[in-house]
C-alpha cells in the first residue's frame, strides 16, 4: 500500500500518533515547524529531530504525494496547477492575486456527484474523495512555488471552490481547515477561508455547530424551486425552503455573514423579475447576507447556457441594490487559462482520450 502524506494529520493527531509510538510531545511540534514554517520537502532535512523518530516517520509517511503535471500562468498573475495524484487522477488548484492578498482555490474530490447542469467539474462523476493530506498538499505546493520565486509571498486566503462538493467530504475538509488555521503552522485566519457548498443542508447545521469562524458560501443560483431544480438537480432533494432553514440556523448560531453565489445565465436566471424574487427571498436576512454575482464561464459541453449580457448583469445588480441587498459582481481571474472550476482538468482528460 502506498504511504499517505504527513500533511493529512492535524497537529493534535500527529502528537497523539508520535506519542503512541514512544516519542515525546515536543517532537510533533518540531516536525510541524519543519513542515509549515521552514517548509522542507524531505524528512532528512529535519535536523533537530532524532534519527529514530525520522526513521519512523519515513516508514509510515511521505511528505509529497502530488506531482505537478501542468502549470499555466495567466497575464493577470493567476497560476493554474494541475496535479497528478498517486493513483493517476488529475486535480486542479488555482492561485489568484488580489489587492488584499493571494488566494488559492482548492479541490476536494475527484469529480463531483452533484452534477450541476452548468459545471465542468460535475461532468465526471466522483471517483473518490481527496484525503485531508491531498487537500493540504495543494496549498503547500502553491506555497513552495511562491517560496521558490523568493519574493517572500504567502498564501493568505483560501477558497474551497475547486472540483467537488466539500460537504460531501466533510471530515477531511474539517481536518484540512484545522491544519490551515493552526497558529503554529500556516496560521491562515479563519476569516480568510471560504467554503462553498451546493447546499447540503445537514452539513450546514453541522458546520454551524463547529463554530469555526470560517466563511460559508452557498451556491444558490436561482430564487425558486422550479428554476433551481432545472439548473441544479440537488434542489429536488434539498429544496430552497429546507436550504433557507439551514441558512437561518447558521446565521443564528454563528452570527456570521453568509454569501449566496449566483451564476448569471443568459435568459435563464438573469432577468429583473428574478432579481426581485431573489431580493424577496433574502428579505430580512439581508443584514447578514452577501450576494456574489458570478459571470458564467462557458463550458463546451453545456452549450445550452450563455453568459449574460452586460446590461442584464447591471440591471440584476441594480435591482438587488435597490432592495438593500449587499452584492458584488465577482471579478474574473485567468479566463485565458481555463481557470474556471474543473475546466483545465476536463480539457486535459479529453485530450488524453483523444477527443
Ligand atoms: N461544489 C461546491 C464548490 C465548488 S463549485 C459548490 O457548488 O458550491 C464553486 C463555484 O463555482 C460554485 O458557486 C459553482 O456554482 C461555480 N461554478 C461552477 N461552474 C461554473 C461555471 N461554468 N462558471 C462560473 N461558475 C461556475
Ligand atoms: Fe459539483 Fe459545485 Fe460543480 Fe455543482 S457546481 S457540479 S456541486 S463542483
């Protein structure tokens, strides 16, 4: 069996593991420091850790299991990475530059079972969940890429918006978030991390109860069941009423703002009336709700959808604003390098299959 990545362990789990194997607690902290602060890429570089401990780690873990397969840099500074997993599957990770810092978009599953009608990731059914280590490794690989450039740049923000439904891989997601937040590690602030879900309501309750201070974004994309079920089949199982109940619970429990994501699809969900319906749905929740309007990134296989006209986008935005809804139009990154969710991966797979 192939060894797993040591990046999959939270500091607590690493400490317990090392102590169970006869080592002192401080060893875990030393190893952690080498991994996340000094960011070495081999156990042998951990010079203050004794030989027996290093040997034990070598026997059970590797540091890197991902291999960089493709790296594309865009004119706006976006970098897209395609990584090969140990089993040969490909996943993608995107680094984006903003005024406020550097954010990384991570993948949580190989494919996605939710199968939204506009999404490139859902074209391929989920073949498996990523381990927590494989999710952490994406961030570490990007951080190593930055370290090598020697500009002293840090990943400051994380968006869990790559391939997959993070709440369908809940436990590994939570370990990943713990590892990213750890004060002795990368120490990325919870408020700088956003998890996006298609709306698995049971997990929204669980996530609220954890009180992690991590931002939550919900892919809403339509204000009524008829329309939402048409574009996201998950809505047939979890309709809007159920989703809104979970959102209310989240807001009440955490007193945190929630983001509603809304892809604008031409003549499908981008009309003024639909914007009004969305504003009405949000209603009294507006104080703690933020709408993110997302320009649709065309996907070859979903030719039934087109990007909204500029005027419709502005009219939609205007209608929400007039209703007192906080709202932004999402800035796009790296459209010249297929930076949208799942696109590079699906293109590469198609190429490999000769399509
Ligand atoms: N599965 C989760 C997270 C990954 S998708 C979710 O659905 O929320 C992250 C975001 O990308 C979602 O809001 C999704 O709706 C959006 N997205 C998917 N396909 C897109 C496309 N072709 N153009 C623009 N945004 C897209
Ligand atoms: Fe899966 Fe999210 Fe894509 Fe829907 S939008 S298919 S949930 S990755």
